[in-house]
C-alpha cells in the first residue's frame, strides 16, 4: 500500500476527508487577487468535492465565493493561507495554489 504525498512530495499518513489540508501562498501577480483570479478559483473548485477557504490575516473567506474572495482585497506580495477539507482536498488546494501562482502576461 502506498501512502499519499504531501504537497512537497513527502509521504504522509492517510488523511480522512475531515482532516484539513493547508498551504501558505504568496501572491506574486502584480494584479494581486483580482476579479479574474477569483473567477478562475471558483471555476477550478467546481471540479472538486472539497470545501476550501482562503485566509488573509484574520479574515477567512469561502473560496467558492467570488464576492468573498474579492473582499479579501489582497495585493501582490500578500501571504494567504489555503485550507481545505473533503475527499479531494489535496487536489483542490494544489489547483487553487496553481491559479494563484499564475502571473497574467498582460500585467508584465
């Protein structure tokens, strides 16, 4: 039996769907957490069976809510914490992190 891997590729014990998966991400896109990224995150999460939140400082928002994400008003350089639970929590966090890591070419 193989063990699942954490986001750094290390083996970790089995996770139950109730166990939270977390990842810290620094926004590098000059546009920060803009409307386009918020829409991309919401569309990305429609493929997953996971509940994902994004935390900026003390504010936590449902990552499936465009308005909630926009209310974070997170500029470039902001550190956010992704947290997810559910059957596809690891994949959901990885996919949201990828959306956040993508830098829009028109902003360069």
